[in-house]
C-alpha cells in the first residue's frame, strides 16, 4: 500500500499586510522608523515603487515563497535618484529556516 506524504499546512501570510501598509504610509513609516533617512529625501519630487523590478532580480531565490519586499525610487535633497529597500519579516512562531531567508 502506497501512502502519500502528509500535506503541509498552508503558511499564514503575515508579511503582505505590513508591506501594503509600508506602501500606503511610506513617507510616514520612514519618518517614524528612519528619521535620518527621511530627512535626506526630497519629498517634493515624489517616489515610485519598483516591486516588479525587484521581483525580476530576486526570481531565482531559493527560499520558497517569492514575495519581494519594497524597493522605492526616491530623490535625495541633492537631486540624485536613489533607492530605498525595505525588508519586512513578521514572525509569529520560531522557524528554523529564518536565517536562510534573511
């Protein structure tokens, strides 16, 4: 008699809501969590999220899920384009694969 291996329980997605909030409140998040970086950005020039570009360069990751974090194009006060990469990782329980994902 052949038995199939037990199905893995679906993983709860704790990261996506935080990443959505980071996108919606990007300027406020930087102001609260990274005030020195916030102060170096020319907010009058706007910013744009480059998630699709980030997904293209991380597509070969060997970590299972391929949810890209937030890559944001901003402009420094001196005028040059620069990028901000934000990695959010929410852990509800211990995970032996955590160091490999980082």
